[in-house]
C-alpha cells in the first residue's frame, strides 16, 4: 500500500507542535496497518516534512537542520524498519526549498550511522514540475525548454536523495516559489483539447 498521512503546513503551529502532531498521526497509522495485517515490506510511506506552520508568529521558519532532525526523530519513533521507503511530499514548498530540505535529511541520516533504515526519497508534485510548467506555458515551441527544466529538477532531487545536493538548480528557469500562478495554470488547462466524453485528450499533449 501507499500510505500518505500528511500534516499540513497551513496554520500557526510551531515546529514542536508539528512534531507532536506528526508523531501521534504516524503512531495511529501504523497501529491501524498492523491491526489490518498490512504487508509493510511492500509499502511506501509518503509523509510531509515536520515543520512549523506558514502562519506561525512565535518563531521564524526553522532552518533545514532543525526540520531534518525533527523529521528523522519522529520517523524513528513511529515507522517500522520493515518499511522500505519514505517518499516525502513537498507540501507547498518551492522547488529549491524542498530539494534542500530532502538533502539535509539524507545528509543527517548519512552522518549518523543507522539513523534511517529506510530509503529517504521524494514524491514531489509542484516542487518537481513548477519550472517545467513555467517554461512550457502550453506552447509547443517551448517543449524543449520544458523538458530541460524537468530534467534539471529531477537531477537536483536525485542528488538530494543522496545528500549531496548543493543548489545546482537554483538558477533554473523558475527557482522562486509560486512563480507559475494558478490563473496561468487554469488558462493553460482550458486550451488543452477535450474529447466528446469530456475528458482531456492526452494523445495530443506534448511529450514532456
């Protein structure tokens, strides 16, 4: 099974509050999986990073080092070693922030032997596709540029997966968070071909 318990970044909660909420959620999730005899060796956990809320007024956003330590500590206390992989969600973060956060977690796990019995990887959405969509802009002439951006972001996340990412993608087409605005995305979607059944005709979309 794919297990996706996400503690959202929306709200005024501190890092400590997020850690406690995540711990309780993870404990409840794995208690339920155990009760239902889930095959943990064939599962993937897809959580969010443990971080303070975007509206927290009590402290500035915690640095990557604190987030990495809080996240790993929570996982070690709740996730069985039988689980093969933890694939983090970006949870609304920008491309660079998410990649650097993943990198710090893997760097920390690698520096402390045995701290992570699972593969710590990524399952990013916007944090992997944002620059690609911004470069494409629903124009066929931009397909090559969009492919280059997607390849760059994939390489950045791959390096972060190994704990050796050093910001090589920060000069990509759209490194800043939230560059590809929702109205631009909606306008691009409206220009996509639609078949008579009302679904998007994927065969006519550019291959990215």
